C-alpha cells in the first residue's frame, strides 16, 4: 500500500544544532513520499492516517492519528437517518513544495455516511519544532443532504511513552495507565470507577472556551511532550460558550482530541436538508502540534505554555495560503454603556455572521472579546464580512444586539458608544448570583471538573438549600446545580424579610445556564425538558419548563451555550410583611436514597443550574 511519510525531528532549541534549525524542507518521491525539515518525523498513510511521530530518530510516539466525523443523511422522504461515526480517508495531493514548506492534503469526496467534501492538510515548515493540521468541509446542491454533528481529529499516542496528562495549570498530573482503565468498572461513556474509589472521566479534562485556556493541552512522558496548540477558536460554532474535549486516557492509548465542530454542551448540527441548496465551505484551523523534550514535566509544560503564547501572537499565520483563509483581517472597537450612562464592564462582546443568533450559528466564524472597566472593547483579527454584534453578561439577563457591522480587511470598524438598555421590571428586592451565563460563583462552581457531583449533595446540603437573604453566602449556601434528587424536601427555599406589605406586581426572573429533564424514575434524560414549580409562601405561582441543554450536568460543565430566561409574574400582595419564602421545586423529584444506586453509576439525575435569580416589585 502506497504510504506518505513526512519526516523530521524536533527538540528544544538549547539542544538543537544550528544545521538542524536551518535544514530545508525536502521532498523525496518514491514508493513513499518523504518530507524532512531536520526536526520532526511523521509517517502518514496514503489515506491520511498518521502512523509515525518520532523525535530525533527516537521511538515512535504515535499509535495513530485520524480525521473523523459523525453525521447523518436523509431518506427518500426527506427524514433524517441514524447518525454514524466514520474515520475519514482521502486521496493524497501535494499542495505546496519548497525549501521553506511542504503541504500535503488528503481529499475525500461526499459519500455515505458523511455527505460532505472534506480535506485534511498536514503542513511541515522549515525550522519549526512541530507541524500543522487543518481541515476543510464543503457542501453544495449537487451533494446528498446531510449534517455534521462532529468533525474532529484524534491523535492517539503510544502508551508506553506517555504517563503525564496536562490541560491547564490545575489539571496536570501523572495519569492512570491503559491497564488501569481496562480493568476498571465502566460507569458511563468514557468514565470509569477504580478500586480505590476514584471515578475518572474524559469530561473531567474538558476546556471551556470562555475560560480562556482552550489553546493548549497534551501529554508528556520520559521521551517527549506532545502538545496541541490552537491559536484561534474562530471556527467554533456557537462560540465562545462552548465546552470541548481535550486529552484523556483510554483503555488502548492516551489520546488528544481536536473537536473542530461538535454538538456537545448545547451546540447545534451543521445541517443541510434536502431543500437546502446553499453552497457552503469552511476551514478549521490550522492547529499546531508542538513537540519538546529535555526536562521534567514542569519544564515541558511551562515550555509548551510559552510556545502557545508565541503561536497565538502569530495568528493569522503569514505562511498560510488557502482561499478560505484571509490573512488580512480587521478589528471592531467601541465602548458599551448602559442607558443610565454607566459602563458595561466585563461584558462579553461577540461577533457572529449576520442573520442568526450567535448561539445557533455554526456555518461561519465567531469572534469575541471582553469589555474593560470602562466598557471599551477591541475585537481583533476579524475576517472581512458582515456581522451581528451581541453583548451579554455584565449582570444582565437580556442581551444587547446590533446588526450591520461591516468589517474590511486591514481596517478598523469604530462603532463609538453603544447604549445597552438595562431591563428593569421594578424595585429590586434581592438577587442571588451574577447574570454572567455561569454558575461559577456557587458551591462547587469553582471545582466542577468531576463526574458525579450530585453524590456530594446529601453531605453538603443534608437539609437541602435554605438560603437566607442577607445572611447566607452564595459560595457556601447555594449549590451550583439544583438536582431533582433531594435530601429531605423537594424544595430550595429563599427566605427574605420585607418591611411592609407590598402591592402591585412582583417579578421573579430566573437566568438558567443549564437544564436537563428527567424520566418517570427520576433519572436524567437529555431529550426531556426540565420542569420547575415556583411557590410563594406555600402558593404555587408558576410552572417553568426549560428545554434540555443536553448532557452538561453529568459531563463536568457549569454552563451551556443554550441559555434561557424565565420571568414569573405574581401578585405582590401574596408576599407578607416580615418573613417570606420562595420555593423552587422540581415537578418530578425523588429522595436521594431512591436514586442512590443510579447516583453511583450512569449520568445521574436531572437538574437546573441557575445563572442568577432576581426578585423585583413594580
């Protein structure tokens, strides 16, 4: 079988000879195609599957690297058929060849089960300690209808050479082995219980884009470190509030995953129904795979962090040549104020293709930034085009939106001062949390990368949640997730005093960051809405139904792309002078003891995660 082999070697600059840093990238045509820059060795099969990854002539560090998809087509009646996972294979094509760079692409035409034209590119550059990967996808009216639920690249590493996993400064450590995982008890997908009581899940190592640390993750061992570096996340749909898989252990190999597109945690399919004749194409990446050696694990990790900083600063890459990749970009600047003149500090500013809400859009590219203390923002490296601008967070339940933001190559789109209307329903009585799309300020909200956090609830809240306004603390007394399994009572109570008997209308606003329904037995169900009863002083005043955001609650998340706001209006006279109680109760709930067996296994109960809750009186 004809193979394509890219060869090179890499190690730290302090141990690299000058000739190795200046070797040209060479191409040798024969039974195999060989590329060599004097630093890294790569061996790629003729269909695009990576077979070799070695450092300075050392052992093969890779088990395999493959481009893959998950999606579906449609039957003759136009109904979607079942999704299928596929390892993609393409035909090899030499795209560019010079002393400075060689680029090899593997091109796949639309075919079952993935009806998109796709390509995987490997790029090797002169003098660089690593290689680049990028992917493209395209669909037009001549192709069968289809959808993309996942488009990814998986790099499996040789298990004998890697024992240290790292995804950020906090989550980096010696990992359990493939043998440990093979012998462990499977709890749910990619989640295993060990004899010592630990439960380890691939979801414990996810990255949330909005946390700002999604640029770097990987593995290290005595031979080398292998690190995945993303300079930009512009190609992620529904960004920036996305949660992505990174590195984890499996029963076969350590793995690094690049989820260029995925529906996990509130994302949406890229869908082309039979009646959709849109011509579409998109580029994902490039990402840089960096190799290093020559130090202990702390040294390797810190060096990789430095390399990631360097790569990010180089975006967009000057060497990149592709019709879908504009090197010349623009920027969007402005100042965001509330309508009372105060600055909208620490707000998210998101640019998404015009015509659709940012949380649903995934065919195009997204760009984002945060406002400073004065409300000023600067969104950089924006592709030329027309965008909608959205602002969210800053303790606001409702977003700011402006359409018609035109960005030109090399130019600045200066929007000046923008006014964001504060939605005020009346006099604020109290608020729990900050409306910032996250539950990070609550109990366990700052330590959520663990499977089965519902198991801690009975010990953390043996009397359930009884939050007293003015006395209780959010970090200690309000759990980050309201499970539908309870300790003593199916009620989270908010207790507060009023100086007098109010009149008029009261408005209770719930910002909901995550929702997951539950079935008749009380266990979580991703396809069911969550139902919540709202009671005021033992009187039910509302029933809230929230569409499920998916598997966020059991996959180590504290927010989702799919955010919702519910306002419950009730007669303020139902409140009393003195003590009042507002109770939040799951419509379907069970004592924790009834769910305990399932609580030790599987995906646990349904839940609602509250971003913030506010009571106002007109």
